[in-house]
């Protein structure tokens, strides 16, 4: 608690006093503040009692500031003017800043877009330029990126990093597909199903072979009947019932909640790595970028807490 509060219990006292001193009338201050005249009078009395100062002289129908009241009024005016200038400057800076962010297509389509309306409602003055990235090793300075994401241990030169979500990967398919094909009880049984693969040119991600090996399923060769160029397409193919895809838990959880995808078995691959939000360390962050980063972290925490 700021020590000023021991002298002024409510900031509203200051707004009421400033209006009364500026207008030279409790009645005029009441009209301006849309309250009753007795409410203004009572607030001034409470302020005088709290500070131990007589701020006004009330002689007949005239209202005059005392010497202490005049000095207090000038200080409050200067403080209010300064705060107004700072807030106006900050809001103007936010409105001018375009925050440039870059994420994978999968993250943008499956995670960000379903939540983005909430950010814009909370921070309408922050402009976002959202780019789809096909690589994890972007040079944030050269490519003028304010915020991005990387998978790893969080130790990269030239960037600040914040833990976003741990990497957890499970098989996913549509509920209709599972009803038609019957239940799956072991990882080995997945080999009897069409597995949906993806190979991204500039980004290395876990594939079916490594997932099977992690679950002690011997694999020499997998059928590659359906191979997509990004993870998003393989997940969407699973939604449409074409087979079973590998789903990153944080990306597919909205599909699972909505009933568009299910986990045919809950055998999870945990890589031990984490997806981090990253910002360039060589330049000060834009205020809007900090707001977006904090919002993303909060959304991730909320999603993890509510997901069953």
C-alpha cells in the first residue's frame, strides 16, 4: 500500500476536491461529477479530517481556498496533468505500434485464431501483423519480428524466452472413424490403421516412427499413403475421418473439447522440451508486444487449467 493512502483513504477525495477548488463551488462540482451537493460537502469534510488541513473557508455563501488548500490544489492539478500526459502518451504509443508476430501455421489456425477475438476486445489499440512461419530459427532482428515461438530448452543467444507449453503428443482421430473401426487398446494396433504423416521442409517435428519406437513398437517401415507438408493438414485430415494423426495436445485440445477429435488411446509422448515465446534481446520491446506476450501466457495457463 502506498503511504499516501494513510493520509488520503480514497483517490476519489482528490477528484472531488480538485473539481470544487477549480469551480469555486460545491454545487458546481456536484453537477460536474454527477453527484449531490451534500455528497461533495461530505467528501471534502472527510478529506480535511484525514489530512488534518482546513482546505476551504466557508463565509456566508462564499467558498474560498485557504493558503493550505490553494497549495494543495496546485499540486493536485500538476499531478493530474502529469498523469494525463503519461497515459495519453502510452495510449498513443500503443495505437501507433504494430506488433509483428510469427508462428507456425498450425499454431495460428488451431490455437491463436479461436482466442484472438479476446485479445482485440481487451486491447483494441494494439495492431497485430501475424505472419506464418515455416522455420523455428528465424532471425528476429533481421526479419523484424517482435514475438515468436521456439521448441527447445529455452537457451538461445540473442533472445528472451518464456515457457509457454510443454510438448505432449498423442494420436488423434475423428469420433466417427473410431466408431467405424472399433476401439484401439495398444500402440501396436495403430499399425493396422491409416496413419497420417507430415514432413515440413524447414522444421523438424516428431513423426510416427519415433512415436512408435518410444512406445516400444518395433517398426521397420511405415506405409506413406498420406503425407502432408505441414502438421495442420494432417490434423484436419484426421478431423475429416481419413485416418489417425499425431496431435500436439495444446493444438488439438479445442477440437477435442468440441468433439471433432478424440484420443483413440491416451499414450502420450513427452519429449522433455518446451515451446517458448521468444523476443529479441537486442532492442527494447514494444508495449503492445509485452501485452500480447502476457496475454498469450495467461491464455495458455487458463487452457491448461481447464482442459480435462
